[in-house]
C-alpha cells in the first residue's frame, strides 16, 4: 500500500488519500532460463528436466538449440550418463562444428565430448541449401548432409508483394519442396525443422531474405471463347466397286458406246430414207433388213442413254458422299437427245 498526497483542494484543505497500486503479474521463467539457473545451483536433476522441456517446446532457433545440446551433454555427463552425454554433444557438433567446452572442464564431461568430436569428424555436419523455382513458384530445402537424421520437415515464411507474412510447411527427406503463392516478388525465410518443430537451420532473414521474382499471377480470362479444334477420324474407304471414279469411267464408256450406236442408227435411218425415196429401184427385202437394223440400233441407243444416265448419276452421288477428300476435280456426264439420235454431254473442272 502506497500513500500519495492528492492535489490541494480549492478550499485550501489538505486532504490525504490512500491510492492502491495493483501488483504486476509475475511471468514464469522460460525452460532454458530455468535450466541455466538449476545448473548454476548444481541441481542437475532439475536442469535435465528443464532442458527436456525446452527442447520439446519447439520454439527454439539454431542458437538456442546449440546451447540446449551443450547443456544437456554437460548435465548428462555430470550425472554419469556417458552415452546420453555423447549423443547430445554429437547433435551439438552437427549444428555447430566449431563448438567447444570452456577451459578447465572436468574430464568427466570432456571425455564424452572428445568421443563426440571424433564421430563428428567422420560423419560431418548438418548441411542444407535452398533451391527456388518460378514456374510454378516453389522453394526446396535440399538436405546435403544430415548424419544424425535430425531434419524431418521444413517451414517457410513468405511475403508476397509486401502482403502479410504466410507460414507454409512441408515434410520429407532429402528434398522438401513447398509450393508458394504467385507474385512479382516473393521474400522467403526457409527453416529446417526437427521432430519438435525447432529450427535447426535458418536460410534467409527478414532483413536479407531469399528472393524470387518473375512468378507473376497468370492473367484472368478475357471472356472470349477459346478456339476449339475437333479432330475427326477419317471414315473407312468404300470398296473398290463403289468408288466414284470407277462409276464415272463406266458412265463415260457407256456414253461413248451409246453415242456410237446413235450415230450408226442415224446413218442407217438416212440410208433407209433414201431407199424409200427410190423404192422403185430397190427390192422390198433390202429395205426391210435395213429398217430392222435401224430399229435395233435405236432401241440400243435408248437403252444406252438410260443406263448411262443411271451410272452417271451414281458417279456424281458417290463423288459428293465420298468418305475422304480425294480430288478437287469433278466430271459431269449427261445424256443428250438429238434430232434423229442422241449423245452425251461431258463437263466439269479438271
């Protein structure tokens, strides 16, 4: 309780009031700080418990982990647990190969540290590096050396185009790739994590980050329909006897034959007319035979015209409905009736 004088009232009366000040709430000590204090007090059991609690918290960076493993090895050696002390010192040297014990350290502690140093020289230290990609944007934690299998995952703090930070994580061995949002500039802080989530190695800082550029967002669709290409399989070819050019050739041959018969019929008809005009000088049998032949020729011509027309129409139909594009040329054949006979009209593009 603290007594404070209050301001003098206008009436001049001196009034003293008591003002109570609330006491602050005491914060519990951090586990690592508790371990340091216990070690100063030579309370190794308490220090060992506090160090285990600090490691399990998962909130430590590389500097804190180096101290935790150094103190853990020291406490374990002091308690006579040489195996645990050596294991802790090995992890210390994997994170910090240049770490050492202070001069005058007890041989009880120095001996397991020396054994860990020999192992570290053979196995090497923990080494990782970062690899980045812009398409698609990603960052990869490449584990070059991890003799004690300490790395189980990775996390990255990403700042995209000055937006608020985003925390992204990934798990794996060897290479751990984490996909990133798109942006013109991506600032990264990459961390290798242990099984508790502690940061074994940190690549990039807030002040000097890993930077990715050129991973701009893809432009939004303009709303214009995309060009769609449809691939059609060609239909099977028709059998030989249904090819348009075969029918066209047949129509041409039939038309030629029909035209020849028609010309012959016309010639015979002219001769028959001459016999009729000069009947007095010719026998009836001669005119009868010529008339019969002329009628037969006219019949064949008419039949030929009909057949030729049918075949020609079939050729045109087969051409127009052909399964695949064969030729750009087209032929049209049509029968033509002439005075005293008939013929064929042939046309088209060649």
